[in-house]
C-alpha cells in the first residue's frame, strides 16, 4: 500500500489534515519505525513546516510546545523539574528527535515524560483550543485524532517532584516501570500527593489508593507503609519481554519505597 | 504510483539533489539515492545507532528521519570525515586502538563522537560514554571505543592521552 506525505505550512493546516488514516509527524522516532516496518494502520503522514518548540513561563506554570524535543527541555531552565526525566530518554540522537507531543502517545515501555506529566497534573492543549487534564487525555488517547499543541505544567519545585526509571539494562534501557511523584510538603506533612506509574498498564496510570494513603503522612518508614501496601491498586501491569506481571507487582513497592525515602534511584 | 518528491541538501559540504519516494527515510536516501554507503542499516527502529548522521551538527538517527525533513539542511556522514588520504583523528584513533572490529557500528560511533568533540573538545570519560549511549557494538566491549575517542580528543587538543 502506498504512503502519502502531506506537507502543510502551519499547525492549523495540520490539525485539519488529520483523520483516522493519517498520523502527525513529531520527531518520528516511533512513527518512522512504524513506516519502516510497513504498519498498515495509516496511509498518510501529515508534516507541518511550522512547529512549536517554545518553552516558557505562563501564569502559574510553564507551557511546553508539543514540538519541543527532549534536548530542548534539557536546555530550558523553566523546565528544570523535568530534566531528570528528559535525560534518561534514549541516547543523544533520540533526545534530539523525540518530541513532547509524541511522548504523550508512546505505548509502554515508553512514555516516561507522560508519566511525569500525569504526576505533575499537567494539562494538554489541543490545536482546536480544547484543553483537558493529562489523565483524561491519556485514557482517551487511542481514539484521539486531534493535534496536540502544547502541555501546560503547573510550577513545581525540584524538591517536590521525584522521578525514577527502573531499567534492566544499565546505563541505558527502556523502562521496566517508571514512577513519578509530586510530593508537596515532602519535608513534613504531605499535602496533595500525586503518584503516577509508567509501563504498569496500557498508559501511564495514577496510584490513587497510595496517593490517599500518603496524604497527611510523612516520608518515613511508618508514614509510607500503607501506601506501599496498596500501590498497585488500580494499576494494570502486563507481561512483556522485560518482566512478568507478577514480578512488576512484587517490585513496585520496593522501587516506590526507594523513591519516597530517597535512597538510591 | 505516488509521485516522487524533489529534495536538496548539503552532504558533507556538497550540494545534493535527488528525488525521494513518499515515506522514504534519510538512511535509504543517503545510501541508495546519494550513494553514500557509510551510514549502516542495523535495525531500522532506532535501537542500534549504526545509521547516526549529523543534521546541522547534531546527531540524528537517519533510519527514523523522514527524508523530506532535511530539505536545505546540512548532513554530515563518516564519508566526509577524512581529508583526502588523511584520516580524521577519530578514525586514526579507532584504527590504532582496535576500536573497530567488524566495523558495523563504527560509522555511527564516529558521528556520535564527532558531535561530542565539536561541542566539548575536552570531554570526560563519562561524557564519552553518555555520547555513545545510543550506539550498540557487538564486538569491542566498548572500552576501546571510549579510549579511542579520548585519545582523538587529546590529539586534537595537542595533548597526549
Ligand atoms: C532507541 C529508542 C529509545 C527510546 N527510549 C525511550 C525512553 O527511554 N522513554 C520514553 O518515554 N520513550 C522512549 N522512546 C520512544 C520515543 O522516542 C519517545 O516516546 C518520543 O517522545 C516520541 O516522540 P516522537 O516525536 O518521536 O513521536 P513520533 O514518532 O513523531 O509520533 C508518535 C505518535 O504520536 C503522534 N504525535 C506526535 N506528535 C503529535 C502531536 N503534536 N499531536 C498529535 N499526535 C502526535 C504521531 O502521530 C504518532 O502516532 C525511545 C525510542 C527509541 C527509538
Ligand atoms: S539502523 Fe537506525 S538505529 Fe539502527
Ligand atoms: S565493531 Fe562490530 S559492532 Fe562494533
């Protein structure tokens, strides 16, 4: 089957050109893999000459253009809280190509940045002006045919945000799981905690029971015990070549404990 | 049949113009279109790094780059490293240090290393390891490659390694 590349001048035109059989080209690290391997789910690539790679402070947070790459994030002071995430995605060439927009659609074992966005309570801005919480976006992404314009991330101090990527290949490897936590009040009594797991389901998921169990508690062995016990509630880990479902459930509390108590990575 | 698209870019300093099929990747375009066989096809999915080239000085995976996106841009491959009969210091150090065995990863390693040295002429060992973190080698065990890159860096700076 032949493929068409529809090159348009603006992001607005790109949004109009998308349909069920068309895919927008971000950095291409996943889309071009699909092309190279003859994926028949689409027959058109929509490419826009205009891209939005800007990262800037806006209101109470930062706005990240969907076309920003991992390298762009690493070069931005505004995006400092996200540096530990961007740094562990692929090697330098992947980071030069991989975009923020594409990461929101990346199936497991990918989507580390989307996991972080979920914990940070980010909002997705679509090109048609619609705006939605990351959680709703991720749960409906398989049906989404819209163009993502930007991600809005509420400002978070680097101390309030923690991220761990658990891999089986060092120093580089894809996630066996990733964990992102927003921990307001981490020094004392925890406030509105948000905890997200990547590669523990078909899309990044929140561990809501554990979030609840952490509220008002402190980051001590005692304070986190209940959260560790319930951390897999609501997650849907699968079995793949990296780990079995059983193994993922067994080690999730171990890695969460290390993250919360700040021991190792 | 879908029409081909005209494409022009600079390849190792020379203007290059050709036609590409819709969806063609840059690796295929360089190898089959431009006749530059130095970037290698290892996996076509981003995992091996054998196809690494520099686009406007930055490393990219040519197998995952839609060819049409390099219109007007500057592409550098290992094919452009040597100056006539004189090898680039990286090539020389790879040869002397047995950093190439079967050689399949070498062209990608060299471009990843060149991107690093262009930006940081005096890198630490950890920075070298990070720079080639997306490039797989099945033969050398990596140490000779890291050593060769550090040796080349030192020579280019007029230091001994
Ligand atoms: C070797 C290798 C290692 C990797 N390691 C990691 C890793 O450690 N962690 C990780 O999270 N990912 C990893 N990835 C996966 C991938 O590179 C990233 O998830 C990346 O962010 C995807 O972005 P992209 O711009 O390349 O997406 P593309 O391939 O361009 O697009 C992916 C999908 O998203 C859609 N899309 C892209 N942008 C938009 C938009 N603005 N609006 C609507 N739809 C859009 C596309 O149509 C396509 O369906 C790796 C990939 C490779 C090849
Ligand atoms: S051929 Fe491009 S990364 Fe392997
Ligand atoms: S020398 Fe053989 S793969 Fe590196």
